[in-house]
C-alpha cells in the first residue's frame, strides 16, 4: 500500500476565494495561511501553522489562524479532522473523498484516496437527498514506521 503524500493538488486560489466569500479581509497573514494549507500534506494543526508562519509574519496571532481555519471549514473549503491522539484538531485541505489513517503513536495522518468512499458519498446523497459538504472516514492505528520502532523496543 502506498502511504506517500497524495498527488492531489489543492489550489490556494480555491481557499482564497472561500475567504472572500466569507467576507474576510484578505490580509497577507490570511493569504499565507491559505498558501500553507494548499502546500501542506501533513494535515497541520493551528499551532503548526502559527509556528511555521510567525517568523515571516511577526504580527500573526494564533486567533487569526483559528478564525481563518474556522471560516474555511464552515464554507467546506477544508475539513476539520479532529485530533490524532494529540488533543489538537488537524485540518485537511484535500476535500476529495479519501480515507484518513491516523497513527496514535506519532500522530501523523496519512491519506488513502479510495473509490469506495466516493461511491458511498454519492450513494448517501442519492438516498437521502442531502447535498453533502464533506465527509470524514478515519481509521486509527499504528503506522508502518511506528510498528517497526515498536518491534525494536526491548
Ligand atoms: Zn506512527
């Protein structure tokens, strides 16, 4: 199975457009958050985004990171994934149907694009009449790296 970063590119323009729709002012800080989300395959947490951007944007506040993320979630532009065993919400800019695999040891989240998830979503929409904004399929376990590390432990 391939657990390498997904090939799906998330255009930052889509995220910026969502912020504009939400009526948020497009400050350099917010644009940088969009760029970071679009370029990240690590399912970042607000703290991670804040730490990564703070050196370049000294006026950035954690509150701006939070309110930008929540605006994007409300518009369905990104998904809030909940925590990865680390009590921190992770965010996913890839809204195409896929499975998230959460490692409960290193707290990384891997993506597995899966046709069945897309079909399930379509079926759910057809059977219920729902217009579906997003879906979250999460499996919890140990990633291959952590299984190897665990096997080496005395
Ligand atoms: Zn792991």
